């Protein structure tokens, strides 16, 4: 009973420190992002501070997700350092409680926050990121023309030496392969005898309700073809050869960060069936599943560097070492993510290895210090 009360007390202290740290992060992120929106979007349209704040708020959950590991690290450092300086940890040890017991709140908090970030914060951030891109596109459409804006108002070009096709689509879906309200304008090179010129002439225009990019060709549906000489013709389907790479379009129009944790497995499966590369999306999915382990490791690192008795000194050096270790872990995760996204390393291994290594190292250090 005493142990459980102490753990609830420590858990409340860590949670309070985490709330303060996240609050500071939120204020800083909003201030910086409002200025960024005023600088970027505000250069093209008349953007009020309130509208800029709305745009920044839409990006906030995704940014919090990125900074949450460092928030956990700082919160555990603050709370356990305060407990150590007030000699509360010494009293807890004198009562017969081991470090494993009073570190359990940090362990539990890291695990719970990892699950929360994976299952709730990430889907919320992905949804609001979609809304941010859509809202930003609507604002920019008032001041820009013929510009590729996220996944709406799409312009593409394909062709050979003697012909070219300009493609415009109103929208493209999350897979980056199905386009809606598409216009194909085809032009062919003008020849003077057998000598090609630099001029092109209009050949035909095709309006399609939908166009799907399949390996090697466009599959158009519900189309109207007009060559400018005869009456427009309606057709149900038409295939047009293309050299556009579906993989490059998926990369261009679909970001893994805009797909929620719950939607990623289905998206990966559909993309794999289409024969496209899924390493980036697999890396994102497995990286999200590793968040509970990563957050737990960060919490233990933050607590571990603050367990040294104040009278022995060296606490500031340990805090600096813990901060450096957390920063090194962050860069290791980025490096492993790059390897996994490129397909050089299996995505499961690339996503889980850094988090597991950090957790095992922290547990090993605690075992060595506390249990000999």
C-alpha cells in the first residue's frame, strides 16, 4: 500500500512536470508557426493573425507528436531531480523501496504516452494535417494560378520528342494514382518536310471523369474526346500510354505523415497489391508501433541521470550526458529511418532497433547501479 501511494505521488509529480513542459512547447510552437504562416501564406494573401493561428493550430498535434519524446525526457529530469534535491528519494530508499519501484511511474508514463501517441495523437495529427493542407490550398488559390497545391489542382506533363501531353486534374486520392476531373491536351510537333521544327500544334483534348495510373498507361473513364475538327465523341473507357512512374507520383502526392496509424495497414496493402514501393509507409507504421518502447526509454534516461545523491556531486554532468544520449538516440532513429525507408534494411528492424537498444541500455545501467 505504501509503495502504491508513493508511486501515485511520483506519477503525479512527473505528470505535472510533463504538463508544464508541453505547455511551454505548445506556446513556443504556436508563436513560431504563426510567424511562419504570416511570412509564407501571408505573402500571397491577406492573412489575419487569427487565421494564421488557426493554421498553426491544425499543425500543432503533429508537431507535439514529434517533440513529445524530448518533453518526456525533460519532465522526468525535472521531477526526479526535484525529488532527489529535496531528499525524498533518500527517504524512499530508507523505507526499503528499490529504484525499480520508484522508477515504475516513469516506466508506466512512457508506455501510456506511447500508446496514446500511436492510437490517438497520430490519427488526430494526420487528420488535422489534411485539413491544414486543404485550407492552405484554398487560401493560396485566391492568389496563385496554375500551381501544384498539395493534392488538388494537379499539373503533369508527359511526352516524346514528337508529341507531348499536358495533364490537369482537379484532385488526386491518397494513393497518388487515381485522378478526378482530368483534362488531357495533346500536341504534336510540326514538320517541314522531314525536318522537325520547334513548333507544336493542337491534336486533341480529352476530358475524363476519372483517370487511373497503371504501370505503362492511363486508364480513363467517362471521357469526351475533341480534336477540333469533328464533333466531340463520348467513350466509356480509353487507355493512353505513359512513361510516368507510379512510384514517383505516390512519393510526390502522398506523405506517410498524412496517413493515420489506423489507415496505414490498409494503405500499405493496397499499395503493395499495385506493385508499388511501400518502404516509406512501412517504416512509418512500425515506427509508430515502437513509440511505447521509445518513450519508456526516454523516460528512464531522464530519471536515471537524476538518481545520484546530491552530496556526491556531478549531477549536472549526468544531466548533460543524458541530454547528449537522447540527442544521439534521435539522430540514430533518423538514420535508421532513412535506411528503412530506402529499403536497405527491413522496416521492422530499422524502426524497433534504436528504441529497444536505448531501453535495454537504460535497464542495464539501472541493474548495475542498484543491484550490483
